[in-house]
């Protein structure tokens, strides 16, 4: 179970890193911590729902994470802070996106 959880975490972090790089986002350490917590909450939800081994569910989680990061970039642009993202934007976009499985 730990190994599956680790692999899923690595996969979602890779998705996150690639998307942040592609979008050119600059995240403060506080933002990075909030998103890490969001990813960990998603992994826990997937674990409790038995979705950690189901490829279609993992793909769906990656797509939703990517969608969230796109919205985060748009929010930074709307605030005039792009490419920088602050923790208020992270919270605002997550609240607007909920429910976005498995993150909330």
C-alpha cells in the first residue's frame, strides 16, 4: 500500500511540476505547501475509495489537477500578479473548483 501511495504521489507531483513549468507559474513556498496538502488530501481520498490502482481514476486526478493549475494561472493574470501566485489565489480557485475530485 505504501509503495502504491508513493508512486501515485510521484505521478501527481510530476504532473504538477510539468504543468507549472509549462504555464510559467511562480509559486510562493506557502502556495507550494497548500498545493502539496491538496495533492495529499486527494491521494488519501483515492486510497479510501480504492482508486489508487485504477488507471482511469489516476488519469482523471491528473486531468483535474491540470485544470486546477490552468484556473490558477488565469486567476494570477486577473489579479495582475502573473506569473506569481499567492496563497489567497490558491484558496480562492480551489473553493471555486470544488468539488473537483479527488482534491475536495
